[in-house]
C-alpha cells in the first residue's frame, strides 16, 4: 500500500480518493487545504487522521509517500517542487504545468530525489485505450482523425457576469486547450506520436485565454483535428479514418465505447470492453505499479507523452499570444 495525501478539495480530489480506494493500492493519510475548515471537513469525510494548512509541514511528514495535487493550474509547479524535494512521489492533475521549462525542472528534481512525477490523465490508462492502440492497424493507412471534446462550463456563466473563474484566467494558467483539450491531445500523442506541425485557431476571451478552439496536428499523410471548448457543448463522437476502415469512439475520455467500421465489407464490430464507472482507478493502478516495482520503461513512456503534450499546448499558445501569469 502507498500512503498518500491530497492537495485541493474540489470534486476531482474526491474522485481520485475514491478511485485510489477502489484500486486497493493506496491509503489516504492526509489532506491539505488553504483553509482549516475545508481541510478538516475532507479529512473527516474520508476518515483520515491528518489535515494540513501548511504545505511545508505536510511535505516533511514521514508517513506520506506520495501526494496527489489538484490545485489551480498555476500553483502546480511550485507545490510539486516542495514535495519532490522532500522525496515524495507526485501525481499532479492535468495540465501538469504551465510550460516545458517547468516540466524539465520538475523531472530533474524528481530524479535527483529518487522519486517519480506523474501527470494525472485518465484516458490513456484505460483498457479501451490499450485496445484501440493495439487494433489501430485495422484502419490501414491513416488519412484523418477528428477528436472533439466540447463541454459547456457552468463557470462560464460567472465569467459572462464579469467574474473571472480560475479556468478562464491567464493568471491561473487556464483556457480550453489546457483543460479539456489535453484529453484528445493525449489520445493523439499516444496513438500517433508527436506531430510534425501544430496550428491552433482559438476564440480568445477578454481574460486573454481561449474559451474554444480548433487544433490541427499534422502527421505524415494525414491531419488530426482536435476541437475543444468550455463555452459550447457538443455530442459529436471521435473518428479515426483509415483507408481500410474507421474507428468511432463515443468520447475522448474515458473512451467508453469503440466501434470499427470496415470500409470494404461494410461490417461493424464493437472492440471496447466494459470499464469501471470510476475510471480514474486505472491510472491509480498503473501509477502504483510503476512506483512499487520501479517500472522505469513505462514511466519514461509517460514522461515522453507529457513532454510532447506540453510542447503542443505551449506552441499553440505561442502562436496566439496566450501568455500565462507565471510567464510574465
């Protein structure tokens, strides 16, 4: 069992705690919040003995082996370094950091302290992602892909009233691409590798970040189109089109259903399997396996993907002068 603690008190933190328990690989031993009331409430809810309002104190605890971080995006880097320097494994919610320089520094710090650093991204750890990757050859020569993830955010209502929620704030490293867009980008990188060219066409909000956008990833012989948004909603499925057939995915995350349509026989088949409703359990299991068994090969693959994904979002932002507060 891995003794872990959490940073953040939002719904995603609770989802991770529940998934960690379901995996039977983790024991929750502490929670952190900036306010004592929230920290105490979360600790009581999940029957854990320790709660903290001081990150440095938390990082020095000998009882904690790993930390899950789900704070606002702009705080990820600074908080991650605190725990890495205290020899704690870190699982940082996507998007892991604001830019590649932060990622390089953090990986170096992790290596120097003999611990692992992970980006928490659920879809690439699921059984259906592995099936899709193994069966991708069935489509033959790939010619196009469209991977949408457009989900209207309730926080956009507050933005329209003049407020500036974290997810729509440049100061907190927000925007549609680094929030929802990361899921289909990871899907593309995991399946197709690093693109030869990146082009992003966003809808820029008054706060300076993208509320919506179209990302083009160019590969040899085909283009992958990624649609992402926090200001409109879509029910479009994902498609991967090859000369021999087409994969249809119900969604980019958590990839709940995969159908393959043969272009020549016109026959269709379902390739997906039923997955746990709490689908974060798969990343919990894989991460625990890497930590407990020192699986550096799989760890290095995840590092490579995180690096590529961050390079893509960084280049997309550069093209459109989307500058985060930590970069000013």
